[in-house]
């Protein structure tokens, strides 16, 4: 069951990412890429804070996600 949920999450993540692409291209057409990435960072931080406050995510799991992101981006 866990593998099924994990697979579904991956499929949903891919689908959502594909839907975001045209929107991001529109925004980059109006704003600099740095502004768009900055705005996305603000959105991610705000949404992760909400997940923590609602008990959906722990601060520790959020830190793990951000560590992985930092590692993926910066090595």
C-alpha cells in the first residue's frame, strides 16, 4: 500500500510539475527569472510553514527536504 501511495505521489508530482511549466514561462516573460525564483521560494516557505502548523509535516522533515534541495542545487 505504501508503494502504491508513493507511486501515486510521484505521478501527481510529475503531472503538477508539467502543469506549472507554462505558467512559469508566462511569469518569466513578465518578470526576471530571479524574481520568479524568489517568489517561488517565498511561496514554498509559506506553504511549508502552514504544513508544519497543521501537523502535516514536522520541522525535522521540512529541514530534511530543504537539505536535499540544497544538496541537489549546490552539491
